C-alpha cells in the first residue's frame, strides 16, 4: 500500500464517520429541541425518525446511482445539501421547517455508503477485508460517538451548537474530498436508465442469495444495536446515572469498533463463517450482561462498559463481513448491492429503535432486553442452519457423483 492509498483510506474513514453522525445527533437531545421549537410531544419522535427515513430513502434511491454516475460528483452534491440543511437548523425557529430539514440531512448522510465501496478501487483484492474494516471503523465510530458527543455539546453550549459542529466538520470533509479523492470512472459499462436501475435492484434482491442472507443477519443485529443505544440512556438515567456518565460510557464503548480491521484481516484468511458466528455471539452476550445491571455500583458500571464494547465489536464486525461478501459478487453492481444491503439492515435498525422505546415504556426493561436478545439469537440460528444445509447438500452431491 502506498502513502497515497493509505491517505485515501483515512479520508474515507473520516468522511464516512462525519456523515454518519448526522443520523444520530438529535436522538438523545430530542427533548431540548422540541421544547425550544415548541414541537408537541406527539411529533417530537419525528425528530429522529425523519432523519432515518431520509437516510433510508437515500440508500435506496441515491446510492445505486453511483453505478451510473461518478461517485465523487454525487458525494459532493450530497455533502453540500447537508451543509445547507445544517445552516437551516442553526436559524430555524419553526418546528415544521426543522423537521423537513432533518429529512434532507438524512438524505445527505447516505453519501457515506457511496464512499465505502470506493475502498475496493484503492486496495489490493486480497486485503479488502482489512481496509474496508478501517473505513467501516470510521463510519461506526461516527455512529457511536454521535450520541455522547451530542449530549456533551448540548450540556455545555446548547443543542444548536451540535449542528454547528457538524456543519464545520462537513465543510472540512468536502474540502478533503475535492482535493484528494480521485474522480473514478463508473465501473458499469451499460447505459442503463435510472428507472431500469431501480428495477434491476429488485431483480438483484430476488436472485442474489448471499445478499439476502447477509442483509437478514445484519438487520437482526442492527435492530439490537439500535434498541440497545435507544434504551441504554433511559435505563441508566433510571439508575441515577448522570448525562456526563452516560456520555463517558458511550465514548468508552467506541473501543469495540477499533477491532473491526482485525476482524477484516481474519476474514481475508477465509474465516468469514466463523467470524460471523463470533460477531453474533458478541451481540447476544452484550444484551445478556444487561440483565445483571441493577444499580449504580462499580460492578454494574463494569458490566455496562463490557456490554457496550461487546455490542460494538459484534455489530461492526458483522457489518464488515457482510460487505466483504457482497462487494465480491459483482463490481459493476457494487453500489446497488451495497444500497440494498444498507437499506434492509437500516430498516432493521429503525425497527429496533421503535420496538426498544415502545417495549420499555409499555412493559419494562426486562421485556425490552428479551427482544434485544432474541434478534441476534435468531440470526445465529439461521446462519448455523443455513451452513449445515449447504454442507449436507455438498455431502449428498459427492455421494451421488
């Protein structure tokens, strides 16, 4: 790897993380924004939901366009769109206008998923797991740092400064991309129309078994991840943890994402099946540990930290493994495959956020954690059964032949 290639990987990681934070900044500070903009309690939940909806729309309708048009141009337009929207949040005094801006911010954040596949254009094929892992570490650190950073900035300077911080960060990212990111040619050689592009995605999903499997696995894990980080602050506040303590725990848990490149290296050696099982087990164990958190003791804090690091290792590792599989299927359809993969598991994440808060307030924390544990367990069982079925089919074929 040359110095230029390493620099590009670093820029991709920073850019992806900076874009991904925008999806989650508002989540832990909804009450402050709603109060300041006179948004009713019935509508306040839309502050985070609409951002996620915008991101989901971008994943399905915009990310695949990188198979037809140059990625650098699309990414630049999306970042500029995000910057303009963030400017609007700084001066907005109307709740409805603010809600509309959150949709646009979510759409702009999908640029991260156009940048991730570019890793395959930069690094040798035999090292894709390692370097996609580094880029995904940046993206996942952005996702994980968003909530504690948002809480911290709001506590010190007010909620609008969160969006000012994001604006300044994205301006820096835009300048880096303009200066350093090559203007890669489109991988696809076809002159497909946009409508045919979308139609081809449906066919891809129906006909691509590895995509279906990896999207399902990660939808389950990402649902648990979203449930976990939606409910965790509520649970900890009920145990008399302060906002600063909650933010600190969130920062410490980020250490889990730093192991993603290591998982990528192991996957490059052919251990994708094994590491998938390990990733799912980490997520399941992280939820189980929370059943033993009952107070504000040092023991509970240790369990929470181990749990947070564990779920970040499991989710980041499984996401990387899924992308390694689908990126290797078809270079000309890489962005469509990634768009479908991200859209499906992101829907799982949106479901996790909703079911987590609903179950917590409707029932209790135990029911919520049971749901969180069931999802990775289902994924693990399906993965094991699927592999056993494949091995059995291979054995029968050998006997027949």
